[in-house]
C-alpha cells in the first residue's frame, strides 16, 4: 500500500474532499482531509467517514492512519 493509492481511495469515496496523505513505510500513514461534508460533524464521525472510504484495507494493509479532518471553514 502506498500514500498515492490511499489518497485516491479517499478522493473516490469523498469527491468533495481535498486530500493529502504521507507515509513512507507502507503501513503507517498520515492524512489531512478537508471536506465541506465535515461541517458541523464531530471528529469521531469525520474519522469514520474517512475510514469507510478505505474499507477492509484499514487494519490490514493500512496498519495505522493518523487523521486531521477539517471543514473548509476551519482551515487557517
């Protein structure tokens, strides 16, 4: 698994999102996801929305994913 593939999976599942994923070891990644869909949504639910785009890859090919999820109004 690589960061480009994860970015694309998140974009496919959340087409309105801006996504940046990094991680060099192939199992541990960090993602910044900015989406209007996050407006007014609690952090835990935002993370679940992102995890849903990755399906069974989470916990398998993707061992760990650190997330920063923001609505556009929160970016500064």
